[in-house]
C-alpha cells in the first residue's frame, strides 16, 4: 500500500475516533480499578483486622501497574516500531481488556485467602503492561496522521481518553451505588464495571482494525530504516530526549493522582487528627465526592482540547512553561482550599486542578512523540510517558498521606510545587518542537 493510500484511508475523522475510543476504554479500565481500590478492595482482598493497613495495601496495588507500564512500553514499543502501529495497538487493547474482566471474576480473600491479593496483583500488572503499550500507539496514530499545524489539537484526542474514562468509571460506580446501594457495591456489585469492559473492548477492536499505517511509518519501511532493537536505540542514542520527556511529563502525573487519589481519600476519610495534630479527613460522603469528580472530569476534557489548541498556537515549550507555573501556584494554594473542609472548597480545588491538568495533559501526546525520530518513536514516546509514571504517579498518594500526617497540607502542596519546578527545568532545557516534520523529526535539544 502506498503512502498516499494510507493517508487517504486514515481520514481526520477516523484518526480522531480511533485514537480517542481506544484510550477512553483503556483509561476506563484503569480508573475503575483506582475507584475500587479506594472503595472496595481493602475489604474484599485483604485481611480486615486493621482497616488502615488494609487501605494502604489496597492503594499500594495501584503502584504495581505503574511499575509494569515501562515493561509494556518496551514490549509493545519494540513491535510498534518493528511491525507497525495498528497490530500493536490491537494487542495492547486485548491485554488490558482481558486483565480487567478477570479482576471482575476474581474470588475474594474470604474465599481463597492470600491467593486473592496475589491474583489481584497479577491482573493489575497485566493492566499496566497493556496501558504501557496503548498510549504511545494512540498518540502516534493521532500525531503522525494529523493535518499540518494541528498536531497539538489531534494529539489531544487520545488524551481525551483520560477524562472520558474518568467520567465513565466514576459514573458507573455512582450509578451502581445509587441503584443497588453501598452494601451491594462492597459485597458484589463492584464487579459490574469490570465485567462491562468486555463490551467496550469489542467496540475498540472494531474501530482499530479499520486503521491503516501512517505515511511516516511507511516511509521508514520503504527506506529500510527500521531497527532491530529500537528500545536499545532509544537508550543509547536518544537518552537525553528520554530524560527530558520523563520530567516534562512527571508533574502531570503528580497533579492528577493527588487530585483523584489523595484528595479522594482525604475528603472521604472521617474527620480526625494525626499524632502531629494535622487533619487526616473531611468526612465528605463518598457519592458526593464522586459527583465532584464527574464535574472535574468534564472540566478536564474541555481544557485538554484547549491545551492542544494553544500548544499549536504558542508552541509546546512556551505554553507548558506557563501552565507548569500554574501547577506550582496551585500546590502552594492547596491548604487554602482544603483546610476550609467544605464541599464547596473541595469542589473549587477539583475544578481548578482539573482545568490546569487538562492544559498540561493535552499537549503531551504531541510533545513526547516529537522528541524522537520515526524509527524509534513508538518506543521512545511510550518509555518517556510510562517511566514518568514511576517518577510522578506510583508513589504520590502514599507519600502525600504520610506528608499530610506529619506536616499537614502544606507538606503535600510543597511536594506538588517542587515537582513543578523540576518539570519547568526540563522544559527550559528543551527546544520548541511545534514545526518539526514528523517524518524527519530528530531529538529536540535546546
């Protein structure tokens, strides 16, 4: 198939739908796990003797996927750069889908004892491997097929999968709780969102099986530039770009998981004080907070698209430097919002935080692929995106809980702000990539 045929086959509409639908399904799978880890898994998969220990163990399983994601990046990145984006994207979606449905069918701790958390952890690792390969391919489908001057906008389409998945996941849990009740949710109804994933995966497979390879990848094939070991080449030849990409993205993760995990635990926990005298909970009803997250997800989606548009207008580096300055300010203002302890103040913090989150998250699917040439782009972008999850997302919830116990919300806010400063340094050391030709792009150094 010629390059021109591929470009004609992948119309802008098809590119937008294929990149958005797949990531929405993947993130839905991911977020229903995060919601269940906070609401259910502590009582279903771990001993009930110490509620605090059970909650920490449940939240700790969140980190397993982040540790597994770089493995998925290397695995699927290798095949994505070797055999193409389409086949690799189908495989990553299946890996994620099977792992998610399996979680919904697992026996609990009361049924099989320690095997229950072991199997849960294995499925969580499967989710991480699947998502590790998913994002890079979806980002490449969007950006390598984007019209000239609109890579930021088209790169925001796979990013929209995150707010859509967040909205769908919390919406399903909200509806299950509303119609079946909290007791049913904890005992058996939590399985419904996981098993439902099989329908969404079928839809995603149908969309992606109708894609063609991008002109940029076909050019690499025609010119014989495909590498035998693209992952190795990323570390050996593009290490600087990889490190900059990791830290350009890391604060995005810190912000998101503090917003959706730490703030969720802090808001829903009973009103109490730590040994150091700092508040450890606000006592907001779970469904009330879920409703706030649904509002936040809508704001997140709107500003994700706007972030892509403005990154096209101002340039990735300039736009993201301004947005990251806003993240630093938000971290310093965290105590001002949350110390009030009202639903209104928490809602305001979530809405502002999700707006800033969208503005930084939207351009990332354009920025990270632009750091690498086509022959290693799937591997490089995926590794940067997922290694940054270890730096920015695998431990912030646990770190934040301990910081809050010892230093209060000022400690958590300073943690967010410090990560923002590191990201600003990585952006400063990079150069603008907006006008690079995706078929000829080289490592973007300043």
